[in-house]
C-alpha cells in the first residue's frame, strides 16, 4: 500500500482556502476489502483532521 497526503493553503481575501489531498494505492488482492472501509471512514477523518489543523494554526497566530 502506498499513501500520500498533503495540505495546500492559499489566501482568499482575509481568509485561507485549505485543500487536503490524499492518495492511496492499494494492492489489488486486498482492495476489495479495504476500499469500502476507507470510502466510509476517510471523509469524516479528513474533516476532523482539517479542523484540528485549523485550531493549531489559529492558536499559533494568537501567540504573535
């Protein structure tokens, strides 16, 4: 299995647009088992991860 993930941030007015990208390359032998699980669980996990990153960055901004 190969996994890649990244965040890209770009300013939009006074805000920041955050794009989260993930790519998973599964072995065909286990794809039938793993892919449905990832499709069900990843969206909520990604949303929570972005919210944690947002809180972290906002906390850093409050320290300056």
